[in-house]
C-alpha cells in the first residue's frame, strides 16, 4: 500500500474577509508528481506555502511527512523548495549559495554535480544579479536539491522562462521523477502539468474543482474526439453513408467520433472502398482545452 | 541555535559584502575622509588675525593710538575706512562680520574719562561675540597701561599631566561613534529589501534561523568596525599626531564598548527597517534616526556648546554613553569610571535587541 507523505484536510486560509483557500482536501503519495493547476490568484502558492511552513493557516489539518509544518522546525531539512519569484542575495554567486546551503543543511551533495545537473556550471562564479531569469531558476532548483529532499515543492518553476529554458527545467524535473522524488508542482502551464504530473488538482478561486490523472480529467470533461481527413467531396459522401456525421471545411472533412474505435472502423471502411484520401489526424481535447472550459464554465455560472 | 549556521552565513555575507564597493566606502572610506577633514581643520596651531574694519569719526592722536594698539595686539588686522562712508551700509554690502566705530565725541570723552567705542555687528552673532570678547580683552589691556596698573589676577590654561591637548584626539571617539552607525543604516536598508525580494524566506529554507542571521550580522559588522576603527586610529596617530592611551586594557575595553554599542544599533536598524516598507520611507526613517543621533551625541562637536534642553535630550541617546565611554578610555585612560556608561549602554542594547528579535518575523503574513 502506498504511503501518503502529504495530507491536506479541510484547509482554509483567510486574509480578513477574503478567502484565499476555501476548504480543500487532497493527499500526495510517496514518489508521486502532483500538480496544483490554476489561474493566477487561484490559491496555489498560498496552499504550497502553508505546506512548507512559511505561512500559517486559518483552519484545517495539514500533515507533511507525518508532522505539522506550522509546528515542526526540523521539517525544512527534509524538504526542497523552489518558491515562486525565487531570489537570492544579489552579490552572492551560485557556488557560494550552494556552499552555504550545503553547510546549513549538513548535506553531502557535490556542488559541481548539482551545477552540472542544472547546466549552470559555467556561471558558478557569477553574482546572482548578473544571472538571467532562466539561470536564476536553475540556481533555485539546485538549491532545492542540495539536501537530497524527500519532497520537492516547485512553485511555478518555469514561469517567465523562454521555451528552451523551460524544456531544460522539465528535463531536470523528469530526472527527479525517475529518481522517485515526491514533487508538488504548481503551474499555470497546462502542457507542463500534462507532461510531468501523475495527478492534477485544478484550483480556481481557492477551491479544487477537479482532481485526477490528466487523462481522467480530460475523459471526464472533454468533448467528442474528431477525425480530420483531407479528401474530396466523394469521400465526404462515403463517410455519411457509413453513418458518421461529417463537416466539410475547405480541403478537410471533420468527423465526430464517439470513441477511438470509431476512427479505426472508419479508416478501415474507407480503405476497403479504395477511397482516395491524402492524410488523416485524430484530434483529442488536451488538458488545456478542458481546463479553459472548466474555469470558463465556473465563471459563467458565478456570473449568472 | 547553531554556531555552524552562524559561521556559514557570516562567510556568505562577507563574500557578498566585499563585492559591494559602496558598502566598503561607507564603512571605511567615508569615516577616513571625515578623519582627514577634521584632522586637517583642527591640527593647525598658528592663529590668523581676523580683519577688523575701523571708522574713526574722532581723528586725534589718542584715537589713532587706540587703533594702533588694537592692530599691534596680533588678534586683528585693522582696515580703516573713510569717515564719509555709511558704516551700516558698508557692513551689509561687504558682508562684514563686525566693524569698530570710534564716535565723534571719543576724544573729548576720553579726556573727561568716559570714552567708548562701538562694535557694530552684522548677521552672525557668533562671529560678533568672539570679536567682542577679543576686543574687550585688548581694550582692558590698554586701560591697564593708561592707568599704569598691572593685572593682579591672571588665568593660565594648562593641560593636566598625562592628558594630551591635541584637538584631534577628541574626534577619534566621535568618529568611532560614526562608524558604528553605518551597520545600523545598512539594516534600515537591508531588512525591507530582503523582505520585498523574499530573501528572508529563501534563507529560512536553508535551515538558518532569524536569531542566527542577526548574530552573524552583528559578528560581521563587528569585524568590519574593528578594521575601520583601526584605520581611523592609525590615521589620527600617524598623520595628525593624536596621542591616545592605547594599552591592552584600553584597547580591549574599547572593543567591548564598540561590541555592546553595535548590538544596540543593529537592533535599532532592524526595528527601523521593519517600519520602512518602500524605498522612500527607508530613506526618511534612516535619516530621521541617523542625523539627530549624530548631532546630539557629540559625534562632531562637544555637547557643552549645545543649549541645556538639547543636552538633556542627549542623555537619552545611547550613542552619548558610547562616545563618553570611549572618550574616558582612549583619552583619559580612565577605564575604572566608565562602568556606569557601559552598563547603561548594555541595558539599552539588551532591551532593543530583545524587542527586535521578538517583533522581527521571517514568516509571511
């Protein structure tokens, strides 16, 4: 039976009258990559900071590695944290920052290896203020790994980075995932959550509106799959004769499917009829499509 | 609290500090410039006579004799102007500090035994007052000579044995007091900046605690103060010939005074930094604390010149005790009598540090 390393139950955080986190529940298993997904202001960072012990909660129960982060000061040594808007002492270099963390964490990690892992070795003696946004994030990630933590909290690790830097960070996170680290990843990049997370919780306005694997969430909320075929009017007629609903769009015919099996049957049918079609593509809704729809629907519902 | 954490942050902070030229300038360079400036101003021993404008409306051998005696005193360089010049307008037009008018009835009054001269002043009362006292002394001397009398009672100035009369000596404790204000000013800037940039939060992820951070800062500032104060004392001695009492006991006691005072100023800097939430308030709060303290604690001039109500205020400022204790130790070697000052400083430091440690939080609200 898998062990829960993080348990959140009925968690609430209020700032005066404003409710930033509104009675949420979830758990994270050891070795799992769990992503909190949501638009800006959804309450993701507040939730993560409560779990890290840097912010006090208003009510509810929180357990991280069996302890209450608000009360346990030693817990921090078992965690690796890359906060949102990571910053460090402006005149310190990555090498100095890592040496400092290594001493305070009593860690045995090799600074050189960590810098190599995040591809920052050539900037090891450059002051923080002269590092680019991507290089700063890489340093933050290296600092989060100094103590070989049991759990990593990565709060928007690729926010504001260019696509190349973002992919580099993903590579590091995938590497950590392979090493069996438990990771709580917050992001508003759907592609990131879909690629890296085992399970996703979608947050909006302080509430979790759905939770599951990316596939489960897509299955629950997606519209019908579509098969896009490039072909002439004759093929369109054949498809309709086979009992499918076809919509012509220029050189393309869009066919609504009830299941993936329908797509296989239709292609086989056209093949048997020796129909001439140039190519075909199966279109499924991504997590991003579902997310935009879910958050949008919620806002429409609240505005009514 | 872990010594290894304090040492780790000390090293991190020191390396970052030595990359900041402005930090080094304000901790070492600026006090050295002030030392050179004060030393140069107060090391001169020769007196340059000030110019005294004289208008003689009663020309006679007697009046010219008085003018000549004033000029020969060596205190004034007399410059006579014509009788037809309006003296009041001349003073304003030429920004003259003081001018002497010998009135038209001077000669006749002199022979009847009641002559007087008038010292006319302009805007600066301090200048006129000094001129008045000097001139009064010269006229008294003339009176004695005219009366064929001699001074029965004379005041002689003499410095106590074992104590140097070099003016620059008195600036050394004041400037050491100035150097101890720099770490406070650093805190006023650093605390809001680290909060805004969330560097405190990042440091807390390393396992470093707030108390360890505060102690590492005190130790680092102390090392920097020792360096800057050694440079100051060496310049005072080697360049301006200051004669301070430097024995192992006075050196150790001075270091103790600096350390205890530093705790107070770091604590005060943290508290001031906590109320400054943007760059504008940082500057206002920093200067509001720095300048009154600097001016009212005898950093740049002895408080005996100040009005009595300001002297009362100065008694509530720990920097006053800090400078007085250093004064007693380094100039008089009088380290047996500074315990009250050191005790008052230590109590203030303890209270301020305790409040700062209590109020200062690394947690997000």
